[in-house]
C-alpha cells in the first residue's frame, strides 16, 4: 500500500511584509539566516543546516539538505551567504514571485534545478 503525503502550503510572506514593512521583513529573514548559519563561518553550511534540522525535530535526509543548499547557492561554494538565503526565500514564495518580472533563464543553469547523486 502506497501512502501519499501531501502538504498544504500557505505563503505567509505577503502578510508579513504588510505587517512589518519591507525593512522589518528583511530583518526577519536575516534573523532566520543567523539562526541557521554556522557562527564560525557566517554561512549556512550542510553541517549547520543538518544540526538545526535535528534541533528542530525535523528528520531530513542528507540528499534533501544538499538539494536545499544547491537551490540557493549562487556562487558555487556549497553554502549559503545571507544574500543567497534572502534571494532563495523570495524565489520560494509563490505570492512574491507571481508579480516578479520574468528574467530569461540560461540553458542548463544549475541554480534552477537540483539533481543530487550520492
């Protein structure tokens, strides 16, 4: 018997922006980044993301963590800077991206796909 797990997703970012204002919202994103980052490196690394998922009681597979990092890693260093994290959060918000201008994508750009093989 196959069990399908469906998640309902509600995008709270627009209501957060309405309540906090743009500057307050960015401040909250930065606080989220600091929560997840490796304090010695100032980046969200695989290890810091794995540790924080554990501390939050989330059971996330290593390949899923690697995929999360790859999705937002714009400079290819294997980690997320604060700017990369904020960009990723905006990109992952359906409501914020709905009105965003369309940018032509480059063919085979690894930023927009995640194929992880271990």
